[in-house]
C-alpha cells in the first residue's frame, strides 16, 4: 500500500469524510530537506467532514494529525491540511 493510500484509509476510518482528496506533492520538493528519492514524503489533504463542524482550524488539524500519527512519525515529511465542515 502506498503512503497516499494509507493516508486515505486512515482518514476515512477515523473521520468519515464526505469528500477527501489526497495529493502527493513530493515532486515539487525534490532535492529539498526531507524529500526522499522515491517521493511519497510531501502531501496535501483536502477533507470535508461533519466532525469538523464547530471546530476551529487548530482543532481540525489536530484531528487529522492524530489520525495520521504513524505516518507523520515516519514517511510523511510535510503535510498541508485543508479541513472544512460540510457547507463551508
């Protein structure tokens, strides 16, 4: 399973998003600190989930970071999070 697939699986299981888009941006960071030769180190997550309703941006990011704790401790070097509640 790729890192992208693991991100998608963990977020679907933990947060039950209405929409989820994960992009591997590693190619944009080739040669930079934390970039691995095979990629899969820099990602953007765009997620819409009901569990974000009423939460501020920091609380939303914490939920995502908690769901991805294992990946953030290992293969993920950088993660951009765009988290919204439905209707925002």
